[in-house]
C-alpha cells in the first residue's frame, strides 16, 4: 500500500514539472523553420532568445547553423527563416505580446523584485 502511494505521489509531482513543448508561432516561413531547424532545436530554445532576437542576431545564428553545424538549407531557405524569426520571435513580437497581455500578468514585470528600472536597487 505504501509503495502504491509513493508511486502516485512521485507521479503527481513529476506531472507538475513536465510541460508540453510549445508550438512554433504561425506565420510565413513556419513550415520551413520546422523542417530545417526544429529537428535540432526546440521552440523553447528559440523563445529564450526572442527578447534579444534582432535581425542581426537571427542572421548570425542561422549562418552559424549553416556553416559550423552544416544545417541543410539553401541561401533562399536561410532568408525565409531569418524573416520568420525576426517577425515571430523578435523584439517587435515581444512588445506586441506585452501590449496584449493583461496588466495583472507576471509577464508584464520588466524588472526583478527589489530593483527599479535600470537595475538600481530600491531604497529601503
């Protein structure tokens, strides 16, 4: 009986940690992105960089994948993927998402607790 309870407890705890992989954002170039990039990268990895995802960053990352890791894509594929990443995972999307997020959402918080904008500590 204890073994069953222990197994159920671990199962519930594990189910709270595991979450579904997010889907790639819709938009022109999504299918090519999935075909060329998602075999090595999860969408989580791309979303982590979205806040800093300027066109220059995406171009350099796609070039690195092609040159260093021999990602299978043509020059035209690379252009389409960079355009897709810039539109769907660039700063403009982050700003757009923040405008459409309810004001009570934690994602609206732009500074860490205990800090004011600019990174300066709050006075006591």
